[in-house]
């Protein structure tokens, strides 16, 4: 416990140190805020212009979460399909790899064409950006399930569905959660890309406008919000992950129940 | 109890038809693992008949195909050639409750001991329906009772990784027993246990068999264990794996540990030992 506390304090100190060094270097070399604003300036901008920034932040969170939720839903479905059937694996995997190699900025105009500018293209972009890691990880988790564990179920004459529910899915959970942590940041990227290209709301749009008027501190304030939101969701999923998949790390807190 | 049959010889199809099927029957079963160069012949032209309610022990050197026979009978693998019948049907289709304790405990790491042992009740009818109908607390009491019978009282909320190897093995035995299987497959279920715990569990096992009369196929390396528990002992040979002897165990039940020091008991284990030693294939020159 003591050691854990010390580790936490160490990492917090390092993170704070990073911003302090940033501040000091900017001051020391006299970097102008149109090039790289100091952290303190960014925070001041954020606070003083909060009422203007806030609606955009809400919009971005909303879009990202909806896209992310859809990504989880379809990602798990496709992942289960690919992971549990040889044929689906052989067909689905090449398709998926091909699809994910397309730069996502390129699909935003297509979505705009289909659904008009606004929230829908952003949600869809967020979804397709976060779906790939989820599918791959769920499929990998299922496909690498130890045959011995499945044998336990097969000896009981369990159906395919029973095996999936009782062995496959729990076994794939650590993989799933590992993918969520990547996927949630990807969902943010997707949202912001779409907002930048085709929306009049959201942090992406805010940053676009700010940068075209050389309001660099505002751009960085936007970046800071995105970073904080990303870290927040990451922490949330890590928290759930420990509760759900502690068995995979033989976690003592998990074992306490 | 049916008298022990002598070693089955390959029979003509007519003979096979005229004879009623045993509860478990292996007919000229050959099994090869892998393909081409890396082929391993695990089992060769093996015949085995087990009557309902019988208790058979399989002994033999490591790698002679004992686990393979168990997997064939549970339908986990399909014979390369020959037939496996359970309850008169080809394996897989039979409406028989099967319990299997694997050579490795294979407990699901994300479930507690209690939940692991609960698993068959969740899957196998008729318990499955009762499980749905929320008779879980009743099941829980039953599992706790079984766990304490094998000396695991108070561990039901532990996860498998928090247990010792022998404890996991006992839990896995409980999982094989909890749904009152009609056919019980035990692959070295006491292998990781100390002498005293093992002897205690022999007693538990014998009592269970005498009261419920499941059909048991027990794989073991311990000849004393085979002679204590089984009605019949089949001795296997390696490379190719096959059954070379099938002897009845005449001792009356309930058997006791003291009996295992009687001359005729030691004579039996001695004879089995000789047989296994002599059946060892001559050491091949290294390739
Ligand atoms: N999945 C597999 N793939 C390839 N070969 C296998 C496989 N399983 C078993 N074998 C081979 O089949 C033979 C018989 O294996 P089996 O597990 O039935 O032996 P066993 O009698 O149970 O041995 P032990 O007493 O050590 O458990 C061995 O030579 C082994 O190498
Ligand atoms: Mg074995």
C-alpha cells in the first residue's frame, strides 16, 4: 500500500513537472504565445472564455459518446461473429483491414453527402474510427480461448451459445477492455475530424475557427479540453476494467469482491 | 454386478449385432493425432466394454492413450476409425449426464470456486431449468456440502489462482460430481494430492459409487488406488496404445485402507506392476 502511494505520488509529480518545464522553457526562451502559449495562459483563456467554450465541449462529448456506444455495439457483434466462425474470420478480416486502411478524413465528405453536415457524420466518423480495435480485440480474445476451457463445456454437452456466454465472452473481456481504452481516444479523434471538416459546433469547429483567426491560446484551450476528456474516459474504463477483469491480473481487490 | 469380461477380441459384425450393447462400448477404435509427418498413433484397434454401473480403472505408462480414451468416450474428440457407443448410441447423441474431471483442473479463472462447481448445474438438464427457476440458494448449499466433503469448506469464494494445485484438483472433482452424472470420467483426479488426503477421497469416492452407482472410468497411475476403487482394471501399453489386460478385482466392498495391505491385494498390484513394466516397448534408438 505504502509503495503504491509512493508510486502514485511520483507519477503525479512527474506530470506536474512536465507542465512546469513547459512554462519555464516558454518564459526562459521568450516564446510568443502565437507560437506556443504557456500552460498558465491556456488555463486563463479556458476560464475567462468558459461560457463560449462550454457548449462546444458538451457537443463534442455527446457526439463522441454516442459514436463510441455504437462502436461498442457493432464492434462486439462483428468481433463475436469473426471470432467464433472460421468462415466469417476468413471473409471478415481482410474486409476489415482494407476498410480500416482508408484514411477516415476521406469518408467524412461521403457521410456529409448522405446525411448532411452536422452531428450525424461526426457520430458515424467517431464510430468507424473506434470500431476497428474493438472488433480485432474481441475476435482475438474469442479465437485464442484455450481449447481445454471449451472442453469443460463440451463435456457437459453445452450448446455453442452456452460456450460463448460462459467461456468465450468472459475470456475475451480483458481484450475488450484493453481495446476500449484505445477506442475511446479514437472516437474523440473521429469526432474532432468530422467537426473540423463539416460542422458548426464542437471543439473541432471551435479550434478551426480559432486557428484561422490566430487565436492560438484558444486552440490550445480546445486541445486541453480534449485531452482532459480523453483522460477522464480512459480512467473510467480502467476503473471498470479492474472490477470486471481483475481475474486476468490476479488482482487482490478483485478477489475481495 | 456383471462379472468382469475377459479382454475383448475383435468380433465379426454379426457377433457385434447379436450381442446387446454395453453402456459404454469402444469397437476397434483407432485414434491418430496430427497429420502426415507428425502423426502420432495414440490408440490402436481398441475394444472396451463397460456395463452400466461398473467401475473401471485404466492404468498404464505415460502417453499410452488413457486420456485419449476418456476424450473419445465424452465425445471431445472423434475416433479416426472404429466406433464409440454410449448408452447404445454413437457418442454425442446420447441423453446421458456425463461428468468429467480433466487431468489438469481447468477451472475457469474468472469464476470463484462456488461458481465453477455451479457450472454444470447451469448447463445440464434438468438442473438447467431449476437454475433458471431460481433454485440457486439450494444449489449453493449442495455445493458447499460437497466442497466440505473434499476438505474445501470455507474456500468457496476464492478464485482458482488463490488455491494450491491439489485444492484446484479437488474442486475440479466436485465439478465433475455435482450434477450427479450417470457416466463419470476421472482423469487422475487424485494425482496432485498427498497420501492421506488421497486415501480419504478414495473413501468418499467409494461411498459415492456404492450409493449412486454411476458408471465410472478412472485413469490413474496409482495401482493401489485402482485396486481399491475399481471392479475391473484395464492395463494399457504404449506405442501403439492398446489394452493388453483386463482383470477383475475380487475384493468385497466396502474396501478399507487396511485391506490394501493384505497379501492378495498386494499380489494383485504386484502383478499389475509386472505387466506394465514388461509391456514397455524396448527403448528405441534416438532418431
Ligand atoms: N492434442 C494432441 N496432439 C498430438 N498428439 C497428442 C495430443 N494429445 C495426445 N497426444 C499424443 O497421444 C499419445 C497419448 O496421449 P494421452 O494424453 O492419451 O496419454 P495418457 O495415457 O493420458 O498419458 P499420461 O498418463 O501422461 O496422462 C501421446 O503419445 C501424446 O503424445
Ligand atoms: Mg493423460
